[in-house]
C-alpha cells in the first residue's frame, strides 16, 4: 500500500462565507458546534468553493467532505493519528452520504471516494457501496449508448466481463510496435475488456476539446498532473498531433465512450507532451468509473524512469516538498500561457520516491556536456501525488534537473540537445486492479492485479547508450534498459528490495 495516503487536490477558490459550500437545500450545512470544533485549516477549507471540481448541483455533503479532507493543504502523516474533530465530522457526513448514495452521479461518487481516501477514513462498507453505485451507473450508460456504436458492438457488463476466464483480455497485435521500438503514432500496448493501454510517443499532446467537461469527469489524485500546463502546451504545440484525435479516429466506432468529450474520450490521466509511455483509455463507462475509483482511492501505481544531471546520492529515497504552481494568463482570458512551478512552504504537499539505478559518465564538456563534468544518473521514480511538473521540480530541488528540460534546466538545454533531443522522462509502469466480476466485487480493491510495463523507446535508448556506466551495478541496470526487453524491467518496489 502506498506510504502516503494524505494527498490533497486543491480544488477550491476563495470565498467569504462557510455557507458557500452549502448551496443545496436538501442537506444541512455544518452546525456552529461542528464548525467551531474544527482546526483553523479545515475551517478555511469549509469556507471555500469547489465549483471547479464538481457540478453546481453537487450535494453539500460532498463539498463538506472534500473540504474537510483537503484541510487547506494540511498533510496528515500516514503514520500519525487522525484529529478527533476531523474523524467526528467524517462520521457525521458518512451517514448523510450513505442515505443519499443512490442519488449521486459519477462525479459525486468519485469526490466522496477521494475525500474519505484522502482522510484515511474510507471503510470497507462505504467503499463497497460507492463502487457498486458507480458500476451500476456505468452499466446504464454502456447499455444506453451501445446503440450509438456504428459497429453495433454490445456493451460488456461488469458482471460478465471476465466469465470467459481471460486474464489478459483481447489484444490487437496489428497495432503493436516491436518491444521498445519508436513509433510515429500511438499503439495499443495491452488490452482488456474494459480498458486499453496506449503507448504515447513523444510530442503528442494529451488534451480534449471540452476542458471544463473533462474536469467534471476526471477527478483523480493525478488531476494536477500536467493539466495546469494544458493550455500552454496547446499554444506551443502548433501542428502537434493530439491523442484524443487518434482515439476518435481509431476507437470511437467500436467504443462509444471514445466519442464522449465529457468523459475525456475515455482517457483516464495525462502525460506531458514530451513524455513518452503508458496512457490508459477506457473502452466502457464501467471501465472508466472503476479505474477512476482506483485513482481516487490511491490504488494505482504510476512509475517513471528519467535521466538527470549529476550523480544522485544513492541513499536519497524520498522527496517531501510542497510545490507551488504559478500561472500567467492571456490578457482578458482564462487561458494559461505560462506555467512555472517552484518548491515552497505555501505549495501543495507533494511526495516522490526515487531509486538511483545507475551513475554514468557522459560526453566531456568539449563535446557538448555542461553537466558536472558529464555526470548523469538514471533514476526510477514513483509518484504518490500528481502535481504539475512534480518530477521535474522535485529533482531540480535536490540539485539534479532532468536532461533536456527546457523549462527547469534552460541553462543546460543547448548542450543537452546535442545528444538528447527531448526531455528524458518516460512512464514505464502502471499497476491497478482490473474490473472484477460480480462475484469478485467487494470494493475497489477487488479484481485481478494488472501490471503494465513499457520499455524505453528507441530515441531514449539511443541517448542512454552514449553514456558510460561507472560501476558494475550501473552497468547491469543500463544494459537491462537498453535492451528494450520488458522482462528485464522491475517495479519500483522490486528495485528497492534489491537494495
């Protein structure tokens, strides 16, 4: 289980009254006694508006739960005690939510799951009920839209999704690339009945036509991840291809969710334009809702490989530093034209684990290197929060910026691009529980574990091969990654166990 469950997803904007959270008449606002017992931070959050996260019609109980979970960015140590006043408030909200659960829409269920997971108060019964409610809604939407599919394909019910006994599900080998090979377009790396994992090549943007609609649908702990940079990327993209356009062109005829902008065309998370790697897309509403609950419950492992400047101390294993996002808007517009993140006390709690796989020696300064006499490190990372540019900012904060990072290592960019044409960052592993059968369903922790690996693409393998490992351990890891053989890759936790 992840080491840090107290992640926050800052969803609120300032407002002047605690009643701004309580716009529905159906549920009562927090009492004066409840409100007065809360610490200052939760009180401030309860006075914040969540209009950027959920529809106007969001039941007030959810706004109260979200605000209390956020605690205005206050991080609760995963090993520490939950303040009694917070636990009492969640107990009160739990009963209210359980009575209204059947009235909630998907976004409300995601929000409720996120709030209780963040507060570490999501019990098995509430988790099970939220999950069943979400999957019922997914089944209804799949059934309603099954006729929209021009191919006439039948929506798959979560209750019979795996009765055939296939652990891997169908795969379309015609769209696959060679192991680790570079492809000009996305391709399906792995597939199950309710989702598929795409390989996203570099320089493909992950954006959608309806940004606000997508925000409504994609409530996950990773919602910050690159989203704040989306407008800026589109401005810089010019003729860059977009993943959602590829999905609509290749998948929409068979899977109706891939035509639905309000569900981000099935996309469940984002990657920076220059970042390559795994990108999960739902094939059904059941699949989308199940996987979003996985993200909201912090049950998805998301792991990266990167190359950074300097030799990272092998004893460095964790980075706990708050990240602040500063945006510059276009004149008279809400469109973001520039995003820059920094480490600071007033930022959001952010947590990255790292494991240094290799120390390498690169080209001499005369040959174009400007990095600590050509020193580099190959580093595996595991995200526990999903802040904008989190990996890039956290690695910079410990003195090891990523190779070819145009935003956070501009002074090294010219020399880096001589031998590494893009940011050396790749999503190599995702792990989550697959959609369960009716018999298996007992909460979002049920279902078969799916581990998806994606070897380094050819361009990054070529860059890595120009560097020289300095010791036997480094040589072994670099050799494994250069082969492009997924059987030689390990999960982040397995690397830790290797020492």
